[in-house]
């Protein structure tokens, strides 16, 4: 009788049928005792092993034609070999001596220029007074008393500053064109969190008007990156900002026409970690990543896939190399377009730029780089990088931190930022680049980022390098851009002043040796105001740096003051005087004396004495238009009062009811001398936002905090504020008209619209468009003709200069927000972005017409920059705007605009019975080198002396 085992085994041989015991063959003894299952497994294994060997054999061993098969087609095989050759090719070193390099972007017919007698800041720390010769798109000579050909255009720069063209290593120009439209919203391929395969090159609009504006700020090269919605966002594209006749994106490439045998070229990848990818994808869409853990897994999964493919490519190349050309493998060279960029990274042919902020995000990414053996070129933003230099150095390679100078606080991962970070990182030998993230920051003002970083302690040379040679190196283009040296591309900028001084701007910009603005040579040759003032321009003396620890005092004497801006009428000026400087004496928080005689009037031996060294004192600064006091972290609703989303004008809310005092944003503002804030309820949609409050920024709580409970009625008109109830701008205006006209006869003192229509509270309208402003002027006129009196104030006002005369005539003030507007909005395309494109800016024109001007704050984290925003306007105005006017833009004008008596009447320097309300600086506040010495007021009884900058 057959055992079950035998039956089993028989069945393996004979299909069907119950075997006759006599037909059963003898089994080998070794198998005799095995179970059926074991035999099944063994047989299966043998089968698998054999099949695998057969497959491997088939891949690896080329067959002679006719023997088995002929392998892949000769074309496919040749293609594979070419890929292997490409992989194994010798990369050029990009080491060039002198002028042996030619600029492949050179445009025949370009004139030769000699820029003589300029102060050359070369981008790598050098500073010489000398000449530069630009020929054939190359800097062919740098030095003193150079000789040049006869047909050279010689321009005597008269000691103006010259730098390399600036390099912005993080821009979205062209993929987020101006004006912002859904049609040109091409920066984020949000369909999947992993899109390493999309390319900025394919979405870049070469007609973006932003290109010319950015160039007018001296930027000559931009790395255009995909956005940060995806973990792997795609490939970046580096362009020069010189227009090409062809309007071809390819021709704009920095490496257009480069011969790859002569110069090594790179690809640039963009990735992002942290908050953005999980917010864009994640829980809302129900797709991974929900968490940072999920982000890390997706990174690793994709890198594992790419590494595997790379290994298979290498295997293919190794084997084909062994068998030579006469025999062909049976499989194609393994490729996958989706992972092509990642493989380039793994092979060292791509440079990786990663958007990460938090310490642990940066560390996780470095962990992945070590696991998968790739190099990270730069962390972008990286606002927390300064806290982990040691972790950053664990990575292979030399990671650049491409960061902001002082933008912070808009989300959790940007909340721990420090303005000292560029200096801390540089001190730790980590290269620091400053970048725009355009249009997040208008890249036109990239140089201002460097100026601010310098103010906060980054050495002058490093601050300039941070926008020239450092980003050029990080792009792998440091051998041809970002420096003024012989053999480099002829991209240079001539400045009207030291580029790190406030309001400095280019007079002319050369790209590939071609002047981009064709300014009259006389402008470049004219002796500048600054060169007359500065005796030794090459090495201007550094003001003494105050290093004292921050402390407080209630009674103190400030002596040796050069200028005091008491209020609009009273400016005390002892700046030029050699003997009689001004003093201010404060006793128990009250100003006892301002003048030249203070020292002799009281018992001051116990007072702290602050020597201001001929510095300035101005009234406490007022921040208007930001979320200060209502929002701490922009993206976190639990840290905010909340956002008005509808047109519920029957229930107009008061900002005072939602005020949250203390907190980091207010502390930073206070320390920067921003002592008052006027904040309206937060609103993104709908016409009516609510009623603003004026309060003191330094106070935690208490009776003196609120300066005025109901300051103004805030409304907003324009495309961004359309909602379902009022989907049109005409509807917005009509709604405003309806509500106001209805209240013309109302007489109730608690009806805010009634108060507004009678001029008892100002009506603030947030809008930019000239057409919307014109409609509002008509509305005001109509109400006036019916006996009302609306005190209209325009907030925003990018195009307000086009109606300057009408605004001035009706006494309608404008609070500019942002201070240097851009054509980002469709309805604000008529902004003036300044020289060398426009002679004047909007603020100049408004001022010339006598419009009352305030400068507002858009991002609460930037309120500390208000004094620079005012100074920037003054410096940029060529003398049109005076120092006093500019101080008024951020102080007493707000008293007038909002009818806040304490800030407009009499001594603004003092409020409420002589209570001190001022900021003292060790120089002009409009000089980037100046520092704050005393902050007095802001709702605190004690004054802050020598505040630490955050
Ligand atoms: C590249 O070279 C071609 C042929 O010389 C020329 O027509 C073209 O203008 C060059 N492109 C750029 C961007 O310089
Ligand atoms: C890591 O990559 C480098 C090239 O960047 C290569 O030389 C090295 O062999 C790689 N190491 C490993 C373990 O693959
Ligand atoms: C890193 O980069 C900096 C600045 O470019 C350079 O000074 C330093 O030598 C580099 N370090 C390494 C290890 O390459
Ligand atoms: C300063 O004091 C002297 C006498 O003490 C007085 O005559 C003079 O008017 C004072 N000056 C000012 C500006 O107060
Ligand atoms: C408001 O009402 C009071 C009395 O009812 C009247 O005296 C006053 O003139 C009114 N004011 C306006 C602006 O209508």
C-alpha cells in the first residue's frame, strides 16, 4: 500500500490517476523521510534558484548571435554605452587662469567699457580704488592705471562703489510672475509630495516684469527654484537677468552655450522639509505625510529607489565594459526619468538645496544624506541653523546656509530666529548666503538683506560675500560669477553709495558686459554727495561699538545729544555745534528737562548717565497695519485672536477685546523703539474688518496700556477681499456707500458707521488700486455733499501717487503698506519701484504734493525695521524728503492721521504728563551702523538701556 508520502511524490511525476504500487519508483534515501511540505519547498527553491540563475545568466552573459538570442538592439545597446560613457566621463575642473575663459553668453557687438576710479568691492573681501575693463563679456583687467584700446568707452566713476552682480540663490521669479494670477501660479507641482522630476525651466515665464525690477536692485543671476509645498519639489534653473532677443528661457540660462567639455555644469535640486509639505499634503488631503516621521519615510523611500536604480546602472555599465562592443546584453540600460535628478545627485552632478528650518529637520535631512551618501549643498531659510553648527558639520561637504537676515515669526519653524544667526554661523566657519525667496521678499532689495546682516554683526566683507561669491560657489558657478576678478563674467554693479548703507541703489548694472539701463554716463561720473562727505571713503571710520549689557533705569540723564525731534514743530539741533550739546533728564519715568542746561538743574549724582555721542532722539515709533497684539504665530490659530471672514457689519468687532499683551513679537518691537501699535481685527475677507485699538507695546497689562480704545473703523476694498456675499469690487464700494449713507442721519454715539460718516472716527480703507481709490474719493465727495464728513485714510496705497493731487486736496492721508510696494497685485501694477527704472517712487510724489504720509508694517516681525523703512525713503528721495519728514512718517503723522492726541499734540516725545516716550540712538537712526541706546516709554515705568538685539 502506498504511503501518503509516496502518493504525494507520485503525484508530482504523474498527472492524475492513482498510481499502481508497482509503478512507484524507488526514492533516494535522503528524501525517504522528508514530509510532503518539505519536498514541495525544496522543489520550489530549486526552481527559484534555477530561474534566478538563468535570469542573471541571461542578463550578464552576452550570447553569440545564433547561439541563444541576439541581445538588445544595437541602437539600444549603443545608447546604453553612451550613458555609461556619460556617467564615467571626466568632469572638467573649472579651474581657469586669468582670461583663458571665454564667456559663452557674449553678444557680438558689445562695446568695451573701462570703469575707472571706482571703489571696487570684489565679493571675496578685496577693496581697491581702481579700474575694471569689461570686454567680450569678460572682466579682462582689474587694477590701477590700466591701459585700454582706443574704442573703449571710458567712464570715470569718481569713487563710486562697484560690486559683482548680486547672486540670489533662492528665487521664484518667473514661476510666480508679477502680477500674481492663478494663470501664472507655476511654482509648486502640488499633485504629489514627491516630484523630483519637474523642472523650473519648464514653467519659467521669461516675460515676468519682476526680472527687470529685480535687476534694478543689482541682482544679475538668480537660481529659480520650485516652491516648498513638496518634499521633493523638482529641479531649479539658474538664469541671468539679461533679456535675450529670442525670449528663450534656454538662452537665459547662466550656462547657455557652455561647452560641457570645457566647463563642468550642474543641475540644482530643490527639496523641503518641515511644516509646508505636511500642511499642503497631509491630513487635509488624506495623503502622506501627516507628520515629520512620514516626511522622513517618503524621503528615504525615494532615495532607496534611486540608489537601487543607480546601482543597477553601474552594474550594467560594469558588465558591458567587461564584454566590450562585440557582444550585447539582453536588457536595456536601466533608467527612470522620475529618478533621474536624484541619480544625478547621487553621482555628484546635482546640487541639493533644501528648505528646512528647525534644528531637528536639518538633522533628519543630514541623517538621510549619510544613509544614502549624497551631498547637501545648502539649507535654505534654516532660521534655526545657528543653534546647531556641530550637527551641520557632521554632513559630508560644506553646507551653505542660505537664509534671511531678519524675517521671522510667521510660523512655528521660523519663531526661534535670531538676527545674529549669520554672524554665529560665519564664526563657526559655515558659509552664509542671503537670499530673497522672491516674491516673499522683493529680490530687488537683496542688498538690503546684506546691509541688515551687517548691522547685526556680520562683517562687511562677509555680508557682501553673502550676496555674491558665497551663493555663486553654492551654485557651482563660483569660477565665473560672484566676483570681480580677471576671467570672470562681466557682471558688475555701480552703486550710488556704499552698497551696505541704507537706501543704496544701483546707478547702472552690467550683465555679460552689457549695460542694462543705459543711464547717461554723466550720472555715473557725477561726484556723489557721499563722496564729498566722506574724506576717506575707502575705509570710513567705524563708529565705536557699544558692548554694554542691557539694563533698566527709571531716572537717568542722556547727554551729548546731537538732535532731538520733540515733535513736528520742535527740532533741537546741536549736531554741528561743537560745544552745546543737548541733554534729556528723566526722573522716575517723567521727563524733567530737555535742553542744553539740564545738568545743572537737579540732583543727578545717583542717575545713570548715557553719553549719546552726538546721536539722535526721536519720539516712540508707531506700528500701523500689522497683527501686533492679536497674533503671535501667523500659521497657528491658537496663538491668534482669530480672523474675521465675513461681511458681518451688524456686529463690528473691536480689536481691543482680543488684545494679547506680552509675547515675542511685541517684545522685539518694543526693544526696537516701536512703542505704540495701532492694530485692527485680523481680516482676510469681507469689507469690514473692525475697530482698531492703539496700545503700548511694552506693557504686559495694566491701566496705561491702552492709548485709545476705538481708533478707527477699518475696511478693505479690492480683489483679495471678495467673498461669497460680496463677490465684486463694485459691490464692496456699494456696500460701504449704503452703510455710511444710511447713517448720515443717525445720531447714536455708539454706532461706529455713524461716527465714521460724521468724521468722529477715521475710516481706514485698505486698498492699492488707483481706480478703487478714485471710487473712494467719489464716495467721500458724495457724503460731503450730503452733510457728512468722512475722514478717509488710504492704507496700502501702492498706486496712490497717481491721485496725489486729489488726495492732497481733500486732505486724505496715505499709510504706505508695504513701504516699498511691488506690482505683485494685479490692481497695483502702476507702482514705481525706483531708480534706475523710475526717477521717483510713489512716496516721493505723494510727499511732493503735500499728502500726509505714514509708513505701515505688513509683517509684525518686521516692525523693528520701521525706522529703516523711513530712512530708506529719505535716503532714496535725493533730498526731497527731509530727515524730519521721515521721522514724521513713523511717529507724529500717525497722531494726526488717527487723531491720537498723545501722539500728535505738543511734545510727542512725552505723553501723559511728561511721561517719556522716546528712542535714543548713538547716531542718526537712518544710518545702518547706528544702534539704539535708550528706549523709554511703551507702557513701562523703567527705561531700557542698551537693549540686546534679538
Ligand atoms: C549661443 O550661441 C548662438 C550661436 O553662436 C548665439 O546665436 C546665441 O545668441 C548664444 N546664446 C546666448 C544666450 O548667448
Ligand atoms: C559615497 O559617495 C562618494 C562620492 O560622493 C563615493 O566616493 C563613495 O565611495 C560613496 N560611498 C559609499 C559607501 O557608497
Ligand atoms: C567651506 O566653504 C568656505 C567658504 O566658501 C571655505 O572657506 C572653506 O574652506 C570650505 N571648507 C571645506 C571643508 O571645503
Ligand atoms: C541755561 O541756564 C542759564 C543760567 O543758568 C540761563 O541763563 C539760560 O537761559 C539757560 N538756557 C536755556 C536754553 O535754558
Ligand atoms: C443728535 O441729536 C441731538 C438731540 O437728539 C441733537 O441735538 C444733535 O444736533 C444731533 N446731532 C446730529 C449730528 O444730528
